[in-house]
């Protein structure tokens, strides 16, 4: 049975991200038809705030309890969130927004539980020396899961309607659970021997990060890797329109080619012999990804922009997967849930600052913001890498 642990883990993780893809499309569609873009924004905001506020709670639960039990709970909570979408078109009009918001909150909390618990299980079934390569390959399957989930949700809405689609995908989420039973019991039963309550446990995690420079550096690096994606999502539409004089066709082409190039890059770097060489190069990859923003900001030709964005897409995807793999390698398994929660807080904080950029500097062009953000990320990663190395005991 041990031989099937890793394939089953990959299958479950891919299925989990399939539900993420569904969660991108289905609630937004239902919310738009129930209250327009305003309700869509409210649902997304509620989900984001819930994910931010509940991340410490989720991390604490992950480190306090058996990881498989937490994974089951997280998946069931997500399934419940999908079930709540089914009656939104049937209940009273005033109740539909409440169901949508509660569904979003449940989905965010369930995913937060899964993020930590699956990381703990991965650490238990994959030796430290192999985690980087495994994380790179896993990222490829996770991205495929999201892509398939978004497509499946759109198809199901068209063929079955929103209520039946919600019920169908809730059942799909529950149908994944038997895979966990086939993973060895010792793989999930990894937890802290100290049964601390939330506040003391959070203080313990903060102390751990402050006393372990490599773990702190790895956590911040994950946040910076996700910041790259947030920057591109924010600035690309305006950059296409103003700097490239393009339209929706060029925008779609850039996104499609970058996504495809990123998937190919993940497939290549996931090869064990190549992944082994990337174990200690996460900062270098992320600095290169930041530099790719600077180069892309200088593009004025659509053809050149497509090529540069493909290269950037490769670097962003590999940097994000490598940062996560490095985190799983250096962080103590009894702390992984709370450290993952810390990275969620960092990612949300970076996202808030990034999304406020156009408001704070309204006169700056998208090209200028790309250049400044790329430079800032490269400098931060370089400084962080030098700082963590300087903390090594001599």
C-alpha cells in the first residue's frame, strides 16, 4: 500500500484544486444572476476576509489534531459550502445573498484547513530530500485541477443549471474522501505533542519563525512568489490597452500562452534529476521572475510582449512551486499548519498593498508599476537570502 501513497496523494490534491476551480466559476455565476456585480464583489470580499481571519485558527487545528482527520473535515466543510449554493435560486430573495456569503466563508475555511493538513501529510510520506521535486510535480497537477474545474463548472452550468451543478460538485468533493483511507495511517498522524490553545500555540509558532531564519525566509518567499501573480493580474489589462494598444484578443493570448508555458515548465523541472538541481536555487528563480516583470514592462510590440510573457509565465509558476517546496523542506512538520497560516497572512497583506497601488499612485502607468514591483521583489528576495545565510551558525 505504501507504493500507492504518493499517487493517491497527488490524485486527492488535484481533486481538491478541481473544487477550487469550481469555486472560482460557480459562486460568481450564481451571485451575478442574483444581485449583479455588486453581489459578486461582496461574496468574493467575504471569502477573502474569512480566509484571512480564519487562517490562524485553521493552522492551529492542523497542528493540534491528526492531519487526515483535519483533511476530511476541511473537505466536508467545502462540500457543505457547495450544497448551500443549490437552493439560492429557490429561497427568498433576501436569503440568497446570505447563503452565498456563508458558502464562500465555508469554502475559504475548508481550503485553509486543507492547505495545512495536506502539507503535513506530504511531509510525512515524502522524505525531505525529495520534497522539492515532489512539490514541483504536484504543482503541475494542482494547476491542471484548477483548469479542469473551471471548465467543468462552466459546462455543468450550461447543461444542468446552477442548482444541480452545486449538488453535483458537492458530491464530487465527498467522493474524494475514500482516497484518504488508503494512505497509511501513520502518514496522517503527525501532530505536536504540546496540546496548546490558540493564542499560546500562535505565540509558539511566531517564536519558532523568529528563531529559525531559514523557515522565516521560506515563508516570506512564498508570500513574495504569490505577490508576483497578484501584480500581473492587477496590471495586465491596463498594460495591454495603454502600452501595447491591444484589445481583449491580445489579453487572452497573453494569459493563454503564459499559462501553457508555465505548465510545460513545471513538467520539465519536475523531472527528478532537474528538480534535484533546483533545491537551493529558489531565491535565484524568484529574482529572475522579478526581473521578468522589468523586461516585460519595456515591451512595446505585441509579438515581443507575448514572448516575454511566456518566459515570465514559466518563471512565475516555477518560482511559486519551488518556494512552496522549499517551505515544506525546511519547516518542522509539527509547525507546518501554523507556518502555512502565516504565509496566508503574508500573501493577503501583500495582495492588499498591491491592489491599492493604482489608488495610491494614480499617475503611474502600468509599465512603471511593473518595473517598480519587479525591482522591489528582486531586492527583497536577494536581501532575505543574504540575511538568512548570515544567520547560519559559524
